[in-house]
């Protein structure tokens, strides 16, 4: 089993992997409905190539920041995302972290067995019981992370649909320290 620790002075940021190396890593870490042998190749799914092309040009999601003592965190987005959220989620209010990044969609963290892979301990990133999050789709999401090497994590995003969690996406994160903020004199 793999365990995960987060440093209170750090953040996890998205990391780009090729579809084939990412798929191999996910298959080895998360058994379940898409286990080796039944895993659809990214090109067979039809969505990955266009999505990969789009996210290579523009990906507003930059990662996650954690507050281990409070067992919570938020997602990090590029600053321009705030304007997009004002249009798409007009009642939702984002925050700004100390580096100036746009923060949104608070989550609660805990550790325990994976929803899809019994015997694999994961860090659960749960948006479902956070009242300030938009009810759809954010409050239907549960992410799970496993550490594959020091500072490198693979995750699966699970979405609740008709009372059942289903795998919606895969992602990877890499730990990076939060840059020091200059103090005004």
C-alpha cells in the first residue's frame, strides 16, 4: 500500500504526462473497473486526443493546495479563470492564495481505502460535503491520490451519478514548495 503526506508549506501542481505512460501508471496503481486487460486505450475512447490538444494550449486548473492541520484544501487556477467563474458560476466566490493564484472549490481530506481499489490506501479529496461548493458538478466529486514516488502523485476523479461513484478522469500532481511572498517594508 502507498501512503501520502502533504507538507503544510507546499502545493501540488498538475504535471503533464504522455497518454501511454499515464495509462500504464494508472493501471498499475488503481485496479477496478478499468483494470489491466480491460483498460480502453486513450485513442479508443475518442476524447483524450482532442482533450490533450486543448489542455496543451490552455489548462486553467493548475493544481491543489493543502492545509493538512485543517484537513482541507482548495484547487488552484490561473488568474483569468476568476472571470470565467463569475460568468459560469455567478453566485460562487473564489479566493486568492498568498502567491496570487485563484483558489476555488474547497475540499475535505482524509485517508482510507480507495472506493474502487480495495487494499489501496489513498488520500481522499472530498468536495461532496462542502456547502459553499456549487451543487453540480463540484459537490458530486471525490478525488483519490496515491504517491508513486517522492513528490509525485497519481489521482482519479470520481463523480457520483445516480447514487454510484464512477471514474470521470485521471490526473497527476507534483509537489512544489509555495514561493515565499515578499514582505512590504
